[in-house]
C-alpha cells in the first residue's frame, strides 16, 4: 500500500503539466474531491466524519488545512516554471527545514549529524539549480525553484503545528464523555488499545492495586460515569495507549542482569510531577552512581 501511495504521489507533477487551469483552482478542486471521497469512505465504514474536538484543536486543524492549500498552490506553480524533477527535489528540502526549526519549537539539539545532513541537502539544491557549471538559471527556472522551496517551508510549518497538537482521550475513544486529559504512550504492546491508571480505588469495580493508592484499570462504564459527574479528572486518572509486558520469568532475568533501575516512586509523584522533570527526578533519587543518566538528552542520538 505504501508503494502504491508513493507511485500515485509521483504522478502529481505529470498531471499538473497537462491540466490547463490555475494552481489555485486546482488546489481547491483537489481539496473538494478529496474531502468528498473521504466522507464516502467514512460513511461506508460507519465512522463519524466529525470527531469530537475542542476549540483549540479545531482552530489548529483549520490553520493546518489552509496552509496545506497554499502548499499545493506553490508546489503546482513550481511544476509550471521548472522541471518536475527539480520542483520535487526542492520540495524535499522540507525535512531539513523542520530540523532547523526543531531547536526553536521542540527544544531539540541540533547535532553535528543533523547539521551535516542539512548542509548536504542544501548543497544538493545548489547543484540541482544549475548555478555551478552553467551559470545562473533562467528567470522561469529560478521562479520554479523558489516556489518549490516556499512549498517546502509551508509544509514544514504544517508538520510543526501538527506535532504540537496533542490528542485527548475523548477524541480517540468513541462515545466517551468530554475529558481533555492527554493520552500517553504506555509501551510497545497493544498500542491500539487504551489503558488507564487512577487513584479512585474501589469507586471503580475490578480495579487492580499497583502500589499504595494507585490502581490499574477497572470497569470502563463506571469510569465514564465518574468522568461525567466530575469525580474522575486529570488529577486522579491517566490514560495510555499500549503497555509494556514480559513473558514468564523474563522481567526477573532482566532485573538480575541490571537491565532496569529499580526505585521507589510514590503515587503523588506520578500524578503531580511535570512530565519534563519526571525522569531527572527519579534518577536523582537513585543516587550519585546514576547521576550521568539524568544528563542524557531526550533523544540519545543527541548525546
């Protein structure tokens, strides 16, 4: 399916060359036709075409959709003024632009490896432009290159906006009461299933105690009722997609090999500590032998 999608995507430039309408009109018709097709698919699959979302999410989605429209217009104009190959290569500067902006928007470190990749992509862009060897490109060629780079820059902004958009549990689970708590990644097992921990104890039947005051799961319908009445909230309930699991005896073997750092964590810490300082706090509790662990960057490749 991925190969088919890329083959279809690769035909965009060719079709653009043979459609005698403006880039703005083409982008509009493309959006309308795509929207209608997706609505048909959603209706056939009996999924809601309008998932629940708060005002902030709706605003971000509208802005993101508008930027995609401008992205298409600039890309189609690039195809008009330069070759399909050159326009496509300009457009693929998008990952480099995102990497350049990541330190600003995501506090990610710009490592030497990333700097090298960015430099290589821009050098490749210079080579593609034809400046070296044949002099400056023609006016139309230069327009096509600039349109392609503009399309890449706009798409980069879409990637950044969408990455900062966090889904809440009420947006993920159908027929779930409005509950704006974030959903975290629980582990690599059953990532398509939702799990929850809480401090509500016996208020939720079948809840399994984990440690003092902390419970795993329970009857989901009761949880919905508690959310609707305001008893369950972000301060006492946390949701996860997937979980971490082990075969019989596997975890014991890993503990014997010191693959895990075992520490004392309280329920209050788990629910009250900001997630950005949680790792550092727990490592500090383990003592000086593990002090270096707390200095590791979020992405270990940045070390």
